[in-house]
């Protein structure tokens, strides 16, 4: 038996060198203890621990019978963990966790009891600091058991319910309060049930006005509380998002109104574009019928020429409007892999006479990004408008040079750079008008201010961006990020 006890004592010394411990025989008498246990009793209870003494001799008189019953149960094979708070002075405490375990031989015979004491003051302080922090915030924290009753709640939660319902909830009180509408109670019951089923989630909740608390929005996080693998409750945290939600709802309202206005404007544009074509054709036919009369009547001929000019302008405007509507109504035009060099060569070929007349020196390098996944009609229109723009606004003082090249952006997507040495514009002066509809920066009779507007519309319709850099007599550079 002595060797067995020595083995047990050696095990205790190895396993609990950081804790206070004592070993008792089945008669509750002290067999051995370590220095930490002796220091603990000497410091807080003013007693010297001695081998052979009954452990109950060191207990307070009022606690002797409770301890006697506890040790009897330990000697029957039970294990206990009991917290003990020891006052240091009027405001400070030490916190220990006492563990009572039966001491067994290798054959399972109970020959005594181990009692260890672990200083858990840092852990308790952390818990108290956490509880203090939670109680000093207005945001609600609370927990509920499987019966939807309050386990614990911070002051933010308790005070909020007190203001709305007049109730001051205590642990054990029902959380599904009848002060709220029935559908709201059912909604919260569903949230608790999801958490009790093991789900962790975040839900946006609109709480109707009850008492002094107005209608408000919250973002609630619910997570299950588990004990040994079983869900015993839910932990809940709420954050007021009323201001954020109101801004979101206002934005949604503005978007709906904007979509409605855009739809009305688009419908109006269709009506103008389509319904005016027939009257214009009729006016044109009437002018043509009257043309023989104008041959002998100069005044009538001048009047007819005015009609013809007005009809052409109106017809051009309607055609421009149709082009704009075509771009706006096809934001998801079908993409395909396009050889930029081949597409650009076709564009140059189609206006070769204009290129030759301008004496343009066109230099290209598409090697960095030779292919772009883009709608063919869009790319053709973009290149055509940029090229004709360069031809139209070339400088009379030097030969026209046009440089067209591709690169790779930081995101790996193609970038097109289109530069010329033409007359340019004052970008700073016209910053607010760039790419605007019918915006003209030079007094040219063949300038309509539509081409660059369509270019930007098509680039942005496909999620890209376009930038225009220029200076007077320094040419222009357009950078398109597809």
C-alpha cells in the first residue's frame, strides 16, 4: 500500500506543480500537501497545515457539515469543481477553482482524495471586464434558453425593453413579450429556433414602435450556445442600423424614380424619332413637288431652299436620336474575340479617300493586346469616330500623324491609346462639356458634336472608361480601358 501511495503522490506532484494541492486519506486526514497549499492557508486563513490533521479542522464551523458530505461523496467516486472567493481587503478578492477527485489504485480502489486549488483570478477579471464593457454600451447583448427565456442581458438590452414595454426583465423571464404584435413575436420565435437548431446567422430586423421607442431597424447576430455538444441556448447581439437603412430605402426610392423617368424619356424619344419621320417625308415630298415652280420664281426658290435646309437638319437630328437610342437599348450587345488590327484596317479602308486627302501618316502597334472581346459594331464605331475626328481636326501647320496602339492594364484587360498631332482643345476650359451631346469645340460646319458622345456611350455601356487628354495645338490622346 505504501508503494501505491508513493506512486499516487508522485503523480500529483508531477501533474499539479503550478497549483495548490493536498492529498487526504479516506479518513479525511492530511497525508501530504505542497508549499502552495500551505502558503494559501497561512496567508488567507492564518493556519499552519500539518500532516495527520483532519481537513475539517481547517474549515469554518458553519461549513463543516457541508464539507463532510462533500468528502463522503468524493470517497464514493464523485468529482467536483467548486469556485472559492477569498477577500484580500475591502475591495479586492482572489478567485480559486477547487477540484475534488477520488484517488484510485491501479485496481480502481479508492484510497483517498486529491484536492487542488487553481488561481483563476486573471480569468475572473477578464470576465468581469467583459461584463463591464458590455454593460457600458448601448448596443444590446443577451442570451436565451431553449424555452425562449432570458439567461442574461446587458444594460443596453434591458433598458431598451424597459423603455418600449415598461418591463424590467430578469433572468428566467419570457422574451416573447405580448407587448409586440403577434407576427413580430412569431418572427422572433423563428429566429431563436434557427439558432437553437445550431445555425449562426445575421438578420436585418425592423422593430415596430412600442412605447417610447420608435420604429427602428437592427442588424442582429444569433449564434448557438453549446454545452458538451448540445445546444442549450442562443447568444444574441444587436446593432442599430436605422440611419443606414433609411438612406438605403431613400436610395432605392430615388433609383425607382430615376428608372421611371428614364423610361418615360426613352418612350418620348421613340415617339419623336418614329412619329416625326412620316411628316418629314411628307414635307420633303411637297418641297420636291414645288421645285418646278421655284425655277421661274426666285423668291419661291429661296423659300424652298430654306425648307430643304430645315428638313435636312430635322432629319439629321432624328437620325442622331435613333443612333443614341440604339446604343442605349443595347447595353449587352453580343461580344466576340476581335483582331483589333484587322478591324482598324477595315475602318481605314472604308474611308481611304479621306485618309489620302488628309495625307495622314497612321502608325499602329497592337502587339501588346492584339485581341479584344467586344461587340464588332461597337469597336468599328469607336475606331471610325476617333479616326474621322483626327482627320477633321488636323493642324494646317504640319503633316497629320496618328498613332494607335494597345497595352495591358493593371487588371490585365486591354487598353487602346489613340493619339494625333492635330489642333487639340483646352481641356481645362471645356472639362465639364467633354463627351457631351452636341458639344462642339471648334467652329466647323461639318461638326455635329455627336461622334464622341456615341463613343463614350458605347465604351461605358460595356463597363469601360474613356479619357481625353489634349491641349491647344498639341493634339489629342484618347485612352480607352475596355
